[in-house]
């Protein structure tokens, strides 16, 4: 089989060729302008000087022309270096008859939107694909181009010999904000080649992200086919990515702080100092930090919603880097008007009587009406069974004065906790202690020793549930006398201890929820703790921290379909860059907020779309080249200054080196002339 070798010179910035005209013309213009014109005056005694001048000019003129030529060449080399020339060499074995079939896989993932040297990586890949088409013989060879995004597809339904039409479709192709399914693209390319009755090969033009490839490699998907990869751009540039990891509590509550947990990743070889901003629901916050290279860190920001209903929550970092699609994140959140607390007690008489349940209710919701931030409902323990289908959702259950637990209470409590609900159980009766010991996930296991009065001696003020107690306020908890404290064993996190080491307050995480158990009697007849101001802050903080709510929904990614509840809403606000056609199904094509509005311009639905997190990591994969080990196509290498087939050599350093050598030669020439004229 004869071998066709392609070697071509390409310019990444051809506009600089206009500078070659100036580079060649400036030295000539300077030379002509430096010539001095004199008025000739006949002077007999100067005829010998004139004759000597003519003889000297015959020697000096070639010298000046040589120096001018050296300067022109040096300037041309410098200007030509700005065009970023590169030499590409490729060799492909052509069959003697029948031609070949080439499948070009063009990476159209989000990372290909990066800009280098004034052009996006996708534009550079497009130019490389066009150059590959130029090497084919339309009379013998067929070509196919596969655009690789989440759903790889061919630009033309069949392999084309009409390369003009294929080039037109290639010129119209656009990069997406999706991730690339290169494995699916290679499998599709292999299926296309198997339908052809000629030798075939696959060329992948990509930025080489490792995240878009299976661990086993792409070559395994098309055994026996020659696969070569051409890289565009560099993967050594840094990139900063921001992602909302969690919002707690979710849904947030009007007037109560919500905590944003944000993941910041620095995919780069150098440290980055940035400022993280957050705004939404009528509040804003920011923090500055320095990210070491190749590090992911988690930051927390706090916002206090002042506007109820659907609200947009947006985060971003400044200064932005060269890849802006992952510099911002967002969510559409529903701000609840009040936190819901269900108070379970056997003392359900009017006003609950003068009991711990009454003091808990007054501490949580001292004001009735629209101004209350906590909605308290009192229920008997038997209501557990009817609430089995309404657990979680960010509600907190407070249990106190329990004399008997219903059947199946353990499963109901676990279901509530795993769904993001909270439980604060005041174990103040013998029946409650027995029921607590029946839970496999109970924070405390009571040993049955008699309960006695004790003093609070140690409090974990570094815990978020006690963040409100600062300075002198801490003294309001330490030293409190609490009756009914039993000896208990625990593997949970103990937040309050007595002077003799007994656990007074312990917390156990169950699913997303948190289970607080209070080992003390809070009845006003036995203790005045529930009547003190410290109790109000204490119980409110426990209830707020106990119920983080369900897991925050994951954001959509470009390529996903919009939720069904967007359908039927004529007024849909799409982010800039969305390319959804009028006759297409509602799909996410860009990053940003997608919001639906009613006829009164009120937002009734909304989601945030962000790129796939894998698109932020530019770590390179191994270059694919199976051309030397294939049974269907044999490819050769072209030795050109160390450049092998399919490789690219940057020539601008050669241009700069040539310019320096020319300037050095000019200096040596001037020094030589000076020595001769000086008689050295």
C-alpha cells in the first residue's frame, strides 16, 4: 500500500502577516530617508576629494545593502513569530484502490469553550478537522464527522464523498455546554466504519480531558481500528470552580439564618486568592480566601432570608478566570414563612398545664399571628402513626412528658430523621427512658440507676447548636441545676455534662436528621431552668439545628430536559446563550437560571443549570495512538526535525532564535567594518 505523507505549515494568528509589509518596508524607508541631498557647487581644488569619495562609496554601498537586508530579515522573523506558525506532520496509509473512510470525532464539550491565542479550542479543532478533509481525495475517500457531546451525532447521516457539504455543516457546528461522551462517539465511529467496504481510521480532535473517558480507555471500544488523537490547547492552565454543596435548613425559614456550604476547587498549579460572594432572598454575604494549588476546600456562608416564597440564590467568585462557566452557581429555593415544630406530650390539656411542654411552646412561639417564626402544634404520641407519611421536610419533633409510646414508634422516628427531620426528646419519665433504650439509634442508653439533681459543668460552646452563647451569655448555662439526671452510656456526641461526668445532652446523626436527647427533668415544679431567658435561646437553637431538611435537589446540567412542571407556562425566562429552538422540546442548553412566571409576573417555578463538575477538571489523559498496532490500517511516521506523524511542532521559537542570530551577525559585521576603517 502506498503511503501518503502530509506536512503543512499553519498559522494560528494569520492577521500578523500584514506586519510583514511593515517589517520589510521600515528599514528601506529609514535607509532612503537617511540619504542627505547637497547642492552641487563647482570647486576646482575638490576634484581629488570627489574622486576619493566615489571610490569609497563603491565600497560602502554593498555594506549598507547587506546591513539593511539583515535588519529586514530580523524584523520579518520577529513579526512572523507573532503569527504563531506550527508545522503539522501526518502520515496515513492509503489503499491502492477503493480509497479510505475517515471518521473525525470533534469534542464539543463545555471545556472546549476556553479561549487560547484569540480563538476558542472548538474553533481550533474545527480548523484541524477542515485541514484533515483537505487531505482526502473526493473521488476515492469518504468522511464522517461526529460531534461529541452528551449524545454524539453525525453531522451528515451517511459517510460523505461530497466534502464541500461536509465542510459547510462543520462551519455551522457549535460547541455546547454539555459533557462529552467520547466513549459513545468512538462506538458510533466504529459502527460507521464497519458499514464501509474500505480501510478506515478514526481521528479524535479534543482538549484531552481525562474525565470524559472511561477508565479502560477508548481504544478498547474499537479494536483493530486505527485511532489517533490530535490535542488542541493546553491543559496546564489553572481553573477555579464553585459549587453549592448544601443549603441548611432546607427549605430555609423566613427570618432565620440559613447556612450555605460551598465547594471551591482550584484545578491549577498555582495558588488563587479570590472573593466568594452570595446573594439571595434579600440578603448577601462574602468571604475572601486563598486556595492552594490542586486543592478543594469547603466554605460556609450565612444568609438570613427576608423575602418569603420562591427566591433565587446566586454565588460567584472574583476575579474570574479564563473558564467562566463554572465561576458561578445558583439555586431556586422556597423560603418557608415559619419553622414547623410538632410538640408531642401526654399533657394535652388547655395550655398544656404548667409543664415542660407549655414552657417549650412559649419559648418557641411567644407571639401568635404573622410575626411568629415558629409554628407549634401540640399532638399526643398516638399521632405518630398518622404522621408516618408526613415525616421530614425540615420539621422538628419535640417530645416531653411522654408516658407511653405507640407501636412502631422506632420506625417512625427513624423515617422522620432520615428524611431530614429533627427530634428533641426530653427524657423526663420512666416510660420515656424505657422507650429510649428500645431505640437502636438512641443517643443515650440509661443504666437504671436513680436519677438525682446535678449541676451543668461543661458545655460544648464550639458546637453550632451553641453558637448563640457568647461571652457572658455562656454563664447562663454553666452552673444550671437540673433534676432527674440519670447515669447513661453513649457513643454519641455529648454537648452538656454534669459535674460528676453524666451526659445531660447528647446528639446522634441519623440520615440527614439530628436526634437530641435531654437527660433531665424540665418541669417548672422541679426546675426553674425552663423559666429562665437562657432556656428560650437554648431550645430554639436545638430545634433550629436539629432539622436540616431534606437533601437539596441537584442542579440540572446542559442536555437535561426541563422538569415537567415547566410545561404549559408561556413565560419562561432562559439564561443568555440558551439555544432552544421553538420547535424543539424544552431542554437545558446553557448555564444559569430557568424560571417560569404566571400572568402576574410572579415566579412559580425555577431551576438552576450548571455544567457537569467533571468539565472543570482539565487533567489530561494519555494520548491515543493505535495506528502502529492496528490490523486494518498501517500508518507510518515522518521524520521531520523530530516530528512524528500526527505531531505538531511550534515554529515561533525558531523565528525568534533566527532573529537573534541575524542581529548578532549584523553586530559582528559592523564591528568588522569599524576595525578596518580604524586600521585596527
